[in-house]
C-alpha cells in the first residue's frame, strides 16, 4: 500500500538511491535536506523537497506535521566527503544520532506517531561518543516501536569504498537501498542489512 514517507537524509548516498525505489513502488516521498541547493536534485529523483535542519527543532516539528507521514525514515549522518577527516566528525555524527534523532522522534510523536526506521551500524564501534550515540539511538528507536536498520559498511559508487570491498559486515549501496525498502513493513526490532 502506498505510504507517505518522510525521508531524513534524502540527499545522502543511500537517500538518493532510496527515493527512486520508493517512488517506483507508489510512495510519496518528502525528501528532507538542510541545504536549499539540493532541492533540484531531490525533485529530479522524484521527492517533494523539504528544506529543514534536524537541529532546528520547532521548524522540524512543523515540517513533519505539514507532510503528515505514515513513516519516517532517518538516514541522517554527519560525515565528511574525505574519509581521512572522519575522526574530526565523530562528535558531529554522534550529535545527529542523539539530538537529531530525538528531534525526529519528538516530531513523530507530535504528528500522530508514524512508524520510525532509523539508520545504525552493524559493526561494533570503539568506545567513545559514537558508540554511546549508537546505543542511545537504538534504545530510543526501539522504545518507540521503531525499526533499527543496522547497515554493514557501504561500498560501491558514491561511497567511501568505491574501488575496494571493505571488511565485513558490508553491503553494496544499491543492495542496501533495496533491503531498506523491503524493511518498510518490518516489525519493531533490529534489521541487519548486509550482503
């Protein structure tokens, strides 16, 4: 059945692959991005662009309420384009998984509690802010009856691993998008998305 899907992180590496698959299945996709410069890209892919920053809580609550989603899919990360700089983004990425994710949960609650599907990772994180953020994110999503999408390391076009296959757990980026679409009707719990 066709659903209204609010996709946070719509212009990211997996978001860009999800939109056409979701639209092809008959869903209406609200593609959230914090950058007005990404609106044309999202429209081309078939989404209704929604420009809002996940950290602007009141604006986010309004954007979600206005879209009236059946599902919220959170694919947000805050990662650099250059893998060598990933350590510099640890706290930013942890914040998007804690504060950003909580803002989306609050927006869901305020708009009729649509089902939540939220990106996580399928590998153990070293102790620190990122590992703590993952634990917090997963607990909060499961407490809402949501689905944790536990992805292996992405590889393929547009990922950090374009030229090489990373260590397991891993998942080819197009396969990750297909498995995500298949998980839309999953019961609350953790869905492992790996090759």
